């Protein structure tokens, strides 16, 4: 009995290896898989036939061997099933249906500026969005493997509860996992938004060959996520990545988290709006003076595009502080890559340039320049990352249930 069990585990391990090798490397041939896995050509042939029979992979374009012959290559069957990704953000919550390749099939947006009177109103609106994308896709709930949700931290990922998100206090202690599972009838997986984004960047943002990197999100708040050895690293107590609450000055501005001098109080969208309002009080001739009490971050970007010096100076100062913090991060972790995204970088490209310059002046002297990159996923990074929570779980664990159909 134990022998059969061990044999089955080994067989499933080899299947998962082949499946995830294809997933990570794109279309591959039998020969390439045999060389990468150490399995015989015949063993690979048998595994591929099984995976194709289960519809987990598909034949891709034929590839020349260099001798005039064509070798079939294999790719993941992205349409095997679907997942739903949800990214909860201070400005907008995005709900999307994705295939297993992380491609968005359709999406709905929930404006977070509206006055939600309580958590019940928010949940009702969110459920309507989820049911809407299922209906729009026309696939039915049964094809949905699960729902991944990226939410502002801190979060209890095991129980699926938002704890005390500083910038969305109305959602404090919301048991979002249990509520959505009961109303939608599909498994729900909750993760801190920047951890989910980091996972999405790894699989869909051109980072598959970078096994150790940090993602830094510079939005209205600031957060980060870590990928180590190709896996999401959430820390010993699932609280890693609160980069925005690293202290720069113990006597600095009061942060929404309750501490003083956090990076978020210097370099975030919230900090920029605060500083802009203060400066406008002293500058009645400024075009935004009349709007100072209801200032939005889009107003700041618009003035920066018009080369307004006051606005640019505030944005550049925020970027300078971020550069100092990133330099500290590099000195501590020395990652292969730092990826940055968020509303500030998308709308004010100079922010990234300043961060990169300052960070490299603050890192240890004599070492080579840090590798830094902008997010390729843009405004969809959060919802793609949320969907990837479910996709990654499926390919690494739940696919065993699929294998059981073909023992």
C-alpha cells in the first residue's frame, strides 16, 4: 500500500514539474522537457499525453529542429478554467474574470469614492460586480476555480479578514472570505494587495527569470511584496511588506497607522495631497487655490503636466524620500530586481527616475547599480495578481485532484 502511495506521489510530482515548467517557460518540446527534468523521452511523452487528455495543455506551434523536421511544442491550455480576481483599492475596486494565462476576459469597476454607509453596502456592491463578470463571460460559476482578493494590509490571510487598513477604515475587521464564499459559492483566497501584485508581476510582468525581487507600490498609500525563490514571501507572521510604514523620522508627521514619520507620510499620494494643500493656503494666486479643500490626486498630475513648479517640487521631494528608503532596502536585502508601480509612477514618470538616482547614491559605495524596473502590468497589476493567487494554488496543489481522474 505504501509502495503504491509513494509511486503515485512521484508520478504526480513529475506531472506537476512538467506542467509548471511549461507554465514558466512557455511553449516547450518533448526534448526540452526531457533535458530539464532528467526524465526519459518516453516518460515525458506519456506525461504530455496525460496532460493533453486532461485538457491542461495544448499543442502549440511546431518548432524547427534545425534539420528540416518539425517538433511539436506544448503550452498551457489557458481556457481550461477561469478565476476571478478582485483588487480592493482606496480609489477603485476592480473585479475581473481571467483565464489561466492571467489574461483579463472582462472586468467591472466599483467606484470607492461613493459614500458606503457601512460594510454591508460595500459587500452588496462587490457581490453584484462578481456576479456581473460571471454573467458577462457566460461561463457559469462551475468553471470558476476560485476568487482571489488583494486587499490593503494588514490582513489575516488564514481567516480571510481585513484587519485595520489605515486608508480604508470602513472595511476594518471585514470577514470578506466567509461572506463571499457564502454568497457566491466559490472558494475565496485573501492576500495583502502588494503580495498579490508581486506574484502577478512574477508570472505576467516579465519577471519569470528573476527569482528574487521586491515590488514597491506607490499609490495613495505605499506597500511592497517579496518574491523569493519564485514564491511569494509573506514573512513568519504574514505581515511582511509594510514598506510604507518603515520609519524615516521618529518625530515626523503622524501616520494613519498611529506611528510618526512613516515613509507613507512623505512619499505617498496622501502625503502629496497634504503638502499641496498646505502650500496652496500660502499661494492664493495658484490655479488650484479655490479647490484646495477638495483636492484630488488627479489635480496634482494635471498641474505637473502643465509644468507647474509648486506641484513638481512637491512630487520631486516625495520621490527623493522614496529613493532614500529604497537605498536602505537595497543595502539590507540586495535583491536581483526592484519593480515599482502604482498611480504616482504611472502619472508622473519623473518619480521613478528620481527614486532610481537617489537609491543608487544611498546604496553601499563600490557596488554595481541596482536593477530597477517599472511595472509592466500597469493599472491592472492588482487584479491580475489577485487572480494569480488562485492560478498559482491550482497549478501547485489543486491540480492533484485533476490528476486523480487519470490515475
